C-alpha cells in the first residue's frame, strides 16, 4: 500500500541528511562551529541509513535527496549513494555547497547519482566570501562546471534571496543561467535561520523575481509535476531555465509529497514540524522492519496540512535548517 497521509497526499520523496557538519561558515548558519555539532554516536551509521531507506523504498519512496550539513564532508557518501541506487531508487539527487564537487563528481556519477543541486548565494566574489566566510568561490564555480560537463546536467543552482544581502543579484543570476545553460532556482527566505532574525520584509518574493527577470528576458512556463516545489520557466530567446520556490508567498503544501530524515535519525513530516519522531531509538532497540514500517505509517498519517508560516500563531521549529537537512 502506498505511503499516504490523512489528507490523501502520497509520500514519494525522502530527504536524507547524512551530517550536521559543513566546510563553510555561513553567517546565517552555525554548522561549522564544533560546539554545535552532535556527538558522533548520535548520528546514524551508514548501515542504519540503508536499512531505513530500504524500508521506505518498499513503502513507495522513489525519490531520495542526500543532504546535510554538507554531505560531501562525510566519508563514505559515494558508497551510500551506490547503496541507495541498488535499492531501486528511481530519482537520486544531492544538495551540496559545491566546494568538493569538482574532485568528487565522477565518483558520484559512477555511484548512480542522477541529479545535483548546488547552493550559491552570490556571484560576487567578495560578497560570497563574506557570506560563507571562506575563500572557495573558484572551487564552487569549478564544481558547477564539472557537474554541467557530466551526466548530472542540467545542473540546478540554488540561491536563497535575502533583502539587503543579495537581492540585487537577481538579474545577474538569471544571466548566469543563460550563459551556462543551467537551472537557476530562487528560494524565498524562510524562518529557519540560526539567529532567529527572520522578518517578512527580508523576503524577496517569487513574484518580484519573475517580474524583474521577465522585464529583461521574456519567460515561458515549463510544465511541472504538482508536487514539485519550483515553478519553472525557460527563456524565450535562448538557453537556461529558472525556478521559483515560494514557500512564504505561495505555499505548495497542498501537494507536498516529502518527508525528511535528520542526521540523528529523526523523521520529520514537514520542514516546520513542531516535533520530530525518533527512529534511531527503534533501530538500536531491536525493532523489526515491520515495526519500524508501522511506526512510519503512523507518523506520516499525522503529517501537517501545511506549514502555517502565514498564520498569526505560527511558531518556528526548534531546529534550524542545518539540523533538519536541506
């Protein structure tokens, strides 16, 4: 029986966070600070990830995205990708900051990776270094180039737009998409920042991004699946594509098909869930696959109708994005 919630939404997509570590020190995140890292024993082992993935694939999951933290900092991630592929995952992807991608791209492709998303919040070298607190701009661009030259193309590049930080780069990002024939995805800033400083006036809406880009380069809508997070457009006169992800201004909860597994073995039914559900306890407590599967069915049945960002009583989740997984 397909995995579904009480609203009739079929759950087919799983995001797996394999680490809370990162090799960037982004100003809006605390992932690179060792004092914020979970203890090693708190993180799932690869065999535990594989077991949960196997159970979930048997329940109808056919799209899996490997995330972090930064997934490429955890040794063995290529082998894990190969294990997922061997389970029969139809659509296998990864989100990365791109720093280590140029040197690992071939191994990821050989392991069975189908798609890749690369986070890049600025095309300006100085601003990139200020945001990430690293000098890795060239390595990230090299990672994008390597991925675009591989079977992973067309590469998706993600930018979270924040008013006053990088909102002036909308047109530059669009031009980058056109020049390199990539999919440039603009993501609205969500209340998941580590410092809890999110305010609505920092959000650059998808409508604004669309208006600014289409004023310069006419766009044509691209057909998408109802459960996809991005509304996609291609340029009328050339290569490249943009995606607009609008969880704040235009929530897509009604067709959500996703659940998330955190690095410490918690199952979350929404980015903004007020609680998560401990599967690691079951894994290490002798539970059978059937018992774990039954627990997953019960958890998914309680999946929230929506994230309630726009409701007066909205409360941000206790975990920030780095601890949930991208």
